[in-house]
């Protein structure tokens, strides 16, 4: 398969997504929307992954290219092609499916324990640790099945259309390198997320103190990606 990434900032790249796809024999390319690159033609890819962004969907003036991105996501939802979103990408999918996206009570930055929902279709442990980096939250769209939630965010993701469409608020693709880059650009994020204090805001030192956490994330990402592509190949 050939997968396209939609990227919203130069420091918010595919991270482990790219390594996973290459390792599994899939090809991939990236559309740098922030650099005014036009979204790919629909026939030029087999699946689409929408990455995170440093802005909220409803704060300030939206980027001029966001409307084109929304149209592409809407077309993906109507097609048979697989679609996956993370962070803002997940919020865009939720919004396109009619769910509300809004500012959450708490911002999350760092490691959080996620409890799998009873009806979750994801092949993941009942409780696992994931990296989080967000302030906004979204509701569960109609006919979607929830991933599960953390203490601060009851919904950390969902699957729709039998798993062809996956939305992840948490970042299973995170690596030590990609997270370090996020902290280098902390000031670029909204004031609440960039704050130094908060019940669910962790420092760079806390997040990076146990490197094996990122190895455990890799195993979780492997489960999600295999399941996503397996559903995508159904007749």
C-alpha cells in the first residue's frame, strides 16, 4: 500500500508511523500543508494518515488550507479507503462525523494510563500507558466504538466503519526523538498546554526518564496498525 501523511507543522512529523510502514513494506509520502503544498490527488494513495497540529480547530483564524483538508477527509469517509488521524487529525475526523470538538477541562501532556472501554474494538491491553499532548477533546460519533479513556480525557479515540477509520487522541507513534522536539517547541502550543503546572502536565525530565516506555508504545502501535490495515483490505 502507498500511504500519504498530512502534516501541519515541520516539527510534527510521522515519527514511528513512518518507520512502521517502511518496516512492513509499505511506501509513504508526506504533504506539508503548512508549506502550502496542495493535498494529494485522491487516486495517488491507498490510505491517509492525518497528523497532529500546534493549533486548535476553533481558536483564532484557521489556516487557509484547512478547508481543503476537511474536504479530503470528508471524501475519505465516504470512500472505502482507510483513514487514521492522531491529535488534531483525530479531531478533524470526529468533527466530520458529526461529533463535537471542544476545549477539555484539563490539558494532558505526558504519560497517562488509559483504560480500555468495555465495548472497545481495539486489540490492546485492558490498561496501558500512552503519551498524550492535547487540550481539546471530542465526542463519540454515531456508530463509532470507543477506544477508552484516561482520568482527564474519557475518550482517547474511536474506530468507525468496522475499523477502516481510526481516530487517536493519544500518541502511540511517539518516540523519544519526536517528544523531545515537541518540548523544544512547547511555546508554540496554546497557553494551557504550554503551562509549567497542572494536574496532568508533565515536564520533559519526567517524560524522558524511562526510555523503555517508548519501546512499549511501539508494541501498542504495531497492534493498532496491523488491525487498521487488516480491516482496510476487506472486500
